[in-house]
C-alpha cells in the first residue's frame, strides 16, 4: 500500500503496489495496519456504492455532525471522478482548505477523508461508479452539507459540461462557523 499525505493533515491518497505476472496483477487496496502507521484509526462499518449515469453529476459536499462523523475511504470502480474533501475542523491550520484528486477505475487511487471533512465528487465520465467505506452508520438527523461552490472554500472544479446537482446540494446556505 502506498500512502501519500495531502496538504490537509489527516487526508491521504492511497495507491497500491502491484505484483504482476502473466495472469494480471495483485495489489492490496488498503489495510488497517497501514492506516494505523499514519495515526489513522479507522474501523469501517459500511460500504456504499454510488452510480452516476451522466458526466457532470456532482454529489456533495456532505458530512455528518459529531458524534456521528464519518471518515471515508473512497474509490472509483468504474469511470472517473474528481473527489474533494474540505477541512471543517475549526482548530486546524488548514481550516476551510480543500484537496481534490482524480480517482478512476484506471488509476485505482483512493482518498481517505477524515470525519471532520465535507466530501463530494464530480463524475468526469458517463456511467461512473464510486465505492466508499465509512466509519459510522448513516444518521439522518446528523446529515449536513456545504455548497459545492461556496466562496468560503474556493474549490476549483474541473469542467465537466452541464452540471447535474440535486436541489439539496445546490441550495445549502453559505458556510458559517
């Protein structure tokens, strides 16, 4: 497992060391032990799959309020997405900063997003599927979000044509501490 810390403390891009032969390859996607070496104690309780019919589908920016915060380990299993995490930890030196990475079926990268981050992504191809593991079960009463284009964060999204965003994600109010 290859682990690279992003500019946001606690957020990591994970890659895999591939062992190839005439059959193809084998690689470890992630390990609890590897994450623990970074100080990440993640016990995943559920795995979610999100299918996106059309390029330009934007989902996010979502998080769950404490004590139901979900850390996520995100991988694109078909197509490609631009995956984004925003640091919402008020005491963090990177508070309100964001990190974005292209995850694709081809590059097989993953993004680890800490529980105190908002998370979302933009589908870069039609028929894109995202699989992500979470550390807490979904708690509807703790569900929150920030707007994908809120100037408080300045996320620079790649151009993906016409955006497809549901009403909830499009109408979150401006971020306030």
